[in-house]
């Protein structure tokens, strides 16, 4: 029987609509994971900083060969990690290659802490955990990857979506890459998970029909220890503090979920909207934009206890920012600018033209930052 041309055309349209929907879901998952990333965020392109024309000195150009959609992280000794569609690469502080691991990724992402990193493929199944000179674990997940993170001890949770009936699975691995814990979430869509500094508990962030939920588990049981629910709000990021509390960033505030399950607001955004943030140790830098007023807003530096450390007014577009070792690096079209924890501008000079085309900045510790784009990666330094 010949197929009706009109029916065939409608069938093709339905297939195209389905493909568009699937692509949109993957993109949304990528955005969610990017928003909760501890590293420099790609969505920082929406805000700006008021500065003069001085920018950081250029030190060296680094050459990474990892394919497209490059993302970056730093290790404690000044080494730089790049992950792209063709795998990962580590360069030491002098730009020499210390590790290369080729593997395919569609949407690469990376998280690093205390000399180790986890690179993973959002929407795919590939995971690599590694240090400066070697791969610690190579994992292929059974479900599609939503996010992953790593704590200072090298333990790492991987969040996946597995099967049509499961809303999400969180698998925890130790520093050797061995699976030590696994829990399936019955309701809500898993966005991310973070491990406590003592490797004893995990906090899982879910998006539910009624808002955001943070669920706590001890690694010796699959029973829920406690839940914290934030109705009608979107939580972007979670961090375990040394005292066992969990730091969270939502769309309208920075707050702490205490061990007693009470919450304490550290800083409210008021009438401003969140443009971006970066966290390193005790420094939290938040960019808040004025509604409907171009790039006007401010960058505020806050301590883990909620103390206001300093702030500056902003009026230009900022592409990215990153904190490391008490220094905040800010990338805008004019170049890279450095600030201390009180948001005092650090002296620097020269090299602004070399930042052209950069899409992300990565603080390397001390006095240096990497400004990188699709075709270049340049290290800038303060004068000191």
C-alpha cells in the first residue's frame, strides 16, 4: 500500500518535533549543571564590571588540544586541566603536558578539588577521575550523566538518569574509584550531589513539582536522614562547609542549611537578580544585576559566615569571573582584572588585546589567571 504523502509529511514533522524536544531537555540539563558548577560559569556573559583600561600582564600562551567546547579547572600546584569533545589534557605551571587522555564527549564538564578532578560528559556516559600525571578511574555509567563533583579527599558522586521509571540515581565512589554507595531517588529530578568533607554523608539537590529539595543521606544507609524543602524556589548550588552545614545558593539568596535542618540566610539579593557567582574556600563572590538597567549592578564578596567583605559597583559587561587563593579574577572585553577579598583593585598592566575572544577566566592561585576561548588560552598576572 502506498503511503499518503500528507501523512508521511506529518510523520516527519512529528519526528522533528520529538528531536527538538529531546535536544531541549539535554540543553536544560546542561544549563542546570553549569549553574551549579563550582568552576567559572559560562552564563557570566550577562554582566559587567566598572574598571579602567588597565589589565593583567600576559605571562604565557598555553596550547590545549582537546577539541571543541573546552572547559577548564586548576589543580593545587598551578597545573591547568582542559576537557573538550576529544578528551582531557593537563599542563603544568610552565605549560608542559603532564597528562593526556583521549575519549569522546559531546558536552564536556569538569569539577576539581585539592589536586584531583573529575571530567564527565553531560548527557553521555563517560567519566574520568585523575590527578596531575595519571588517570585514577575510568567509568562508563549505565544512565545518562546529569552532574558530578569531587571533594577534597578525592571521593566523588555521579548523578545519572537511568530508565524511564527512575527520576535519578546518585552513585558515590571513593578516592580509588570504587563504588561505595548508591541511592535511587523516587521523586523529583536530581540536579547535583555533594559529599561531606569526612566522606560520611551526601546531600542531594532535587527539582520537584513544588520547588527545590535537599535530601541528606548517611553513606551507611539508604534511609533519608533529613530533608530541607524550599517551596517555589530554584536552588543552583550546594557546598558542604567544614562544620557540617550546607551552603546553598538560590535565585534570591545565599543561605545555610544547618545540621539541625534549620536554615539561616547569609545574604539576600533584594530587588536584584543573580548574574553569577564563584566560590573558593571562605570567599564567595556574587554578581547581582539591577533589573532592566543594562549591565548595572554590583559584585559583592561575602565570607562563609555571611560577613560582608567588600563590594564594587558594576556598569560594564563581564564575561566570566573566578576566585582562587583570596584573589578574584574578572574577565571583560577589555581584559582580565584582579581584586582582593575586600574588592580592592590590584595593580596590573598591559596585555588587554590578548584577552580578545576569551569566554572564561580561571583563577590559578596567588597572582595569576587563565583567560581562554575556543582558540587561545593566555595567562595573566598582577604586577606583584
